[in-house]
């Protein structure tokens, strides 16, 4: 057992020598060397010394004669217990008649020092004992430092290995996600491009035109959903998504979510059954749009993995703990038990083959989880195994929890815009002149048609240089400009308009259009000199509202006539 050295107590010395006179000389030398107190225990053989080491209290040091009746010092050193670093527990000083090879050998076998009996004295033996104890202490400290360094090195190695594996996993996940995203975006795009070519050649065939327009609209909707899912995930991760809480009937909302997917279910041959027990209203506080998104995602996921002839059951039940449990159960493909822990992880899909067969980016369930938690609820998924269907359960509190964070003004404004889209399309812009700037000819054409259908007079140009030339000749009532353009961009344009041409916001109000949807991008545009910000892909009613408000025609008149495009 290691010894803790305490200068306030006597040092216990095990003196091992078969010669009584030599033992007496050694004790006298130590007692005369310092004022330190000693407690001596004597032994005359190697076996007796080992017995004392094992049976008595720990010693501070052993003074060991090299030659003993039953062996020598090397035998004793070999029998002394050592720690894991092969350092003997007990410091040893060798007494020898001849300071030669035997003494040096004892040092190699674990002794800390040796003293020749010919020069045994107070200074030599006292110094040797103190030196042995100090060396033993230093040896322990050195080994402790080495172990600490080894542990730190091992920790750093493991941390580096973990970081490298995580980096490789993230890189692989990124590659798989980008490949999936490319596939999912290209698939509807191929349909849109293909049907656009067909429509160009078959404009005189109404049936073909209708089929083509329906296919384009359907696949554009798929692309929009993919983009919206990505934007929703970004809002959730950055804490920018805010719920518009209101008291609502959950039963009616579940019916709506099911009816939305029922045509696809009928087409696939899958039955959707709804069970809200007694049919009584299930009122709770929630965001109707986001709750419908939760249940539409779960139902869509169940429909995706349920083959024809299968069934999906949607149930809702009020619980006694102030929550309502909504369960979506299917008898489809099921889920491997090994994948269950990853169900709600972003961009995770059970296997790439299934991902390509059924489509999707692997973020639907993650969005479900995040939206549910924003409502103060939980979601779980379970399956008995492959081929045995799956069950997802959403637990929601009947009363809302307090919300934090987010851009409330933008969220409310967006909700209002969506709710009033039809009314905004009735705004009369007759007599309003607009200069439209965008390097994309298709966007220019679409924007021009949207505004001209409401009566505006629109001039379009495809560069900042052309816009400045037009402004020098004729001043419109509103400037609408894209932000990202080659060479000179929308910021260069508004800077020239405001500073060089000295046209302030009252003389020429301006609307910025951009595919950048971050609040930071909107703030930058407004600070640069624009008075409104419209996000691409273009939503016609938002562009109409922005232009109308800048010219003082923001009020919707239900009597405004439908105008024919110029």
C-alpha cells in the first residue's frame, strides 16, 4: 500500500540485516543525523522481512543488507509488491559491504539508493533514506503525470476519431440529401418542361391543353411543397416560425386533412377511416394551418407506404390529463425496428431504394415533430416490423402554451395576405404606371400580365442600365426591381435613383423582388431605399398589394370589375 509521508509522525523503518552490530550502527547513524523521529522494526532474513511487509502497518523505508541467510537483496526486491508501473510500494536503501556490481544491480531491480558499510555515517545514511523516500514520491508523481498525459492523449484521439466519423457521416448525409433533392426537384420539372413542349405543338387541341395545364399545375405544386418544406425547416431551426394560435375544432380539422388526401387515396385504392368517437367537438388552442400540416404529413406518409387495398385509420380521443391523442395507423409496409430511433431525424429515410420508390426529402416527419413540440405536444412512431404497418401518435395539450421568439409582424402579415388573396386580386390599378426591371424575361412577362390585368400600364426592361435610361425619359409612379441581376443589381439601381437622381420615396416609391426570403434580406432592401419587398416565386396578389399600397390604393373594393389584359 502506498505511504503518505507525514513529517509530524515518526518514520517507520524496516531494518533488515542478519548482523546485530550492523543494525545497531544503522540505527545510530539515523538517530544522529537529524532531529527526525524514527520507529524501527528489525528483521534478520528475507522471509521475515516479507512477512513484516505483509502483516504490519506500512513502512516508510526499508534498509536492506545485500546478503542475507535465505537470499540476497535482489530476491527481496523481486518479491516486494509493486504498482501497475512496476514501482515498488516501499522505498529501499541497500547496505553493502562492497559497492560494486551488486549495488548497481540492486538499483536496476528497484532500489532507490545504496550505502557502503565502510562509510556508514550520519550524513550518508540519513541522506540515502531521505533521498529514497523523495525519489519514490517523485517517481509516483512522474507516473501520475504520464498517466494523465496518456489519458488526455487518448481522449484527444477519441475526440478526433469521433469528429472525423461524424464529419464523414455528415458529408455522406449531405451527399445523399443533395442527390435526393436533385431527384425530387428534377422529377416534376421534367414533367413541366415536357408538357410545355407538348402544349407548344398542340395549342389547337383543348383536351391536350387541359391535361398539360393540369399536369404542369400539379407538378409545380409538388415543387412548391418541397421548397416550402425546406423553408419551414429553416424557420423552425432558426426559431423564426411562430404559431397563430386560435380556438379550433380538432375534429373538423382532421376531417379537412383527410378530405384533402382522399382523392389520392381513392386513386391508389386505399381506404381512409376517421374515428372521433362520439363526434363531439374536440376544442383546443392551436394554429389551424400548422396542425393541418402535421396531420396531412402523417396521412400522406401513411398513404405513401400503404399499398392498394390497404387502410388508414385516423382516431382522436380526449384524455383525462388535459391532452388529446391523435393516432394515424396503417397496415402498410411497416418500419424496421433498427430505423425507429431515426424516424424524426432530418433528412433520414429508411433506405435509398424506398426513397426513390416513394419520393420525398426525408424531412416531413421532422417537421411534424418540430411543429408538434411548438404546440407543447409530443409525437411518437411505432411498428411491429416490416410488412406489419405503422402507428404514429400525436399528443396535444387542449390549452396553448406560451410562445417565444420569432418575427410576429411578418408572420401575421403573411397570414393576412394568404387570407385576403382573392380580395386583393380585385384591386383596381387603372391609371398607375409601373417600370418593371428583371433580367429574367419570363418573370418580366408574368409580372407585367399580373399588373396589366388590374389595369396598370407597365414598361419592362431587363437591366439596370436600361432602367436608368427609361427613368431619365419618363418617370413612372412605381418602380419594381429584381435584386439579383448581373453587372449592376437592384441595390445599384435604388442607390442611383435615391442619391444621383434625387428621387425620394415620395417621388418614386419602389418595390424590391427577390428569391432571398430571409428577414435579413428584406431588412437590407428596405434600408437601401425600397418601400416594399416581394419574395419569389411570385405570388400575384402580393405584388398587386405592394404596388397598390404605394400608390394609395390598398383598399379592396368588392365592386371592382374584372379587367381584361391589354
